[in-house]
């Protein structure tokens, strides 16, 4: 409700933190952040939303920041009759922002007659940092991170690093740095020492062992070094602490697939898709997983949904090749071969040297029966990929037609 594009990252951050705090209350069911954000900027029919998600109440509000002052409003609305249950306005110094979040959470809990457990009181009252400027940089970083492209990962890392500079004990910001480095290393093939990613994630955990983001960051770092058992333990802990984390479910699904645990990967990608309904990645990756499991109807359904979501992402971020090269699988599943070739050309035009794009295009060419083109791309991408991608290569059903070919055996020898 803020209406100020310049302050959008700040109001989004406050919203996300209030959702997270309410989610920590065992007596409440709270819709995930990514699901709630699909209504951002849209007119909301409270009763329709409440019915769709099976919730009794809707919380909405606004944030306005000007200099060192902030105004936050909140109102709790009954989903059955649209009646107001509670409303309040907070005009405070910016340094009071954590106290405001705490007061809003307690007001909601009180109105809903939910009892807070002692541990829940402690967790909710714990401010992530004492430095509001560091928090502001962290929120900017988180906004950039959610956009999921190389340039935005780099910008997010700069923001998280500035937050750490202002508060060297800021666990969330360390987790953010580790996440950016993991994504830049794995997706964007940046030359980042894995040792430093492990150290940064360990620092986040040492500062706050109850932080879901820290456990998820640690799990991602461990996956990069194929310490999968330890990574699974950390992923499970992260989900226990935050069952609504999209990133945790998505990354855990990838790690599960690389180990050949296809059914677990399917369940995790499905949950990631539920948490973030506008995400094309989980849906497109589910297509080949469903096919591996013999779930042909589910594969077709995922393909139809994946094309629409990838189209939307391409329109929003024309500079990002990922929606195009992941969306190819969906188009081919639907028999739209000509359009798939158009998207393949588009992905190569945006970034011809992206090894992940080359890999996904190789899968596309395999389905189209052009095995030489597929091998040409695999021979370029595999040497520049990491261990996780190599394991994915071994389990990917899209590449089954290649496995008896002599060139396939040479690639296996190349990666050992």
C-alpha cells in the first residue's frame, strides 16, 4: 500500500520479516511470503483470497520512510465478512523499526487469542541487528537477490557486504554473501573459491544457529563440495526452522537429484512451486523428473504451466537467458518444436558462453534428434561445469539417447 517505488525494497523487507515472525508462532498457519507477494500491486478481494488459501484473516498495511522517520500502518481483516479486527499506526524514528515489527506481531497474536511459547517470545523479540543502516542495506540486498540473475547476485553481494561492514555480527548478511557466492559459482561460473563460501556460511551459523538462512547457506556450500549427507542434515534443519523457504526447497531438490534421489527431488520441487507460484524453474525442472518417474500426465501439466511462467519471466527480464533455456523442455514436451528452436537461439544470443544454457540446449537438441549438435554443446559446457552439474549429467533422462554413443563415453572419461 506504500505507493513509493523508491521505498519498495524497504516495505517488501518489513513485510517479509513480519511474515517470518508470525510463521514462528506454532499456533498459527501463515501463507508463505512468495505466495502472498503474488498479490503485490493488485486489487485484493479479501474474502476471495482468504477462501483460496484457507485462511481466516488477512493482514495488510503500508510502510513510508522519510529520512530518519518511518510510518507503519497495519490492519487485520476477517476473511469471512471483511470486517476490521484490529488496526494501528506507528509514527516512530527509523531506529524503532524492529520494535514496531515486534509490536505488530504481538498485536496479531493477541487478537487471534494465540498463546506464545517462551521460546517463541524470545525468537520474535530478538532483533537481527542493532544497526538500522545495516538492516537497510540487507533489505536492498535481499531485493536484488530475489531477482535471480548474475548482475543482481553481484549487486546483492555488494549490499550484504556493506551490511557486514556496518555490523560485523550480522548473521543474515553473512548468509546472504554465502548464497550469492554459491549462485555465482554454480550458475554463473564465477571464479570464487569454494573454501571462502564454506567459511562465510560457517560464520553465519556461528553467529546464529537458529537462523534458517544460515543452515540453508551452509547446506548449499556443502553441496558444492559434494558433502551431500552433511548438506541434507543442514537442509532439513533449515526447513524445520522455516518451512516456507523457497530457496531451501529448490536447492535441496537440486542436491537430491544429483544423488539420484529422484522421488525426493520431485517432492521438494513440488513444494518449492507451491511456496512460489510464479517460479518457472521448479516447474520446468519437474518435467524431466516426472518423465523419469513415469508420470507422463504430470509432465504434460508441468510443461503447460512452465511455458506460461517462463514467458512471463522473459518479458520481465529480457537480459536473462535462464527462462529461455529452461523453458525449452516445456515447449518440446508440448510438441512446439519450432518455438523451442526460437528460444534456443534467443538463449545463445543473450549469453553464448553460459555453460548451463549450453547444457540445457544440448538436452533440447537431443530431444530434437540432432545428436551432433547436442554433443558439441556438452563438450563445451561439461569441462567448465562443477561436480554437481556432472552428477546431474549422469542422471538426466533427457540425455538417455546419447548414452551408448562413443562421444558420451569420452565425456564420462573427461569428468572422471
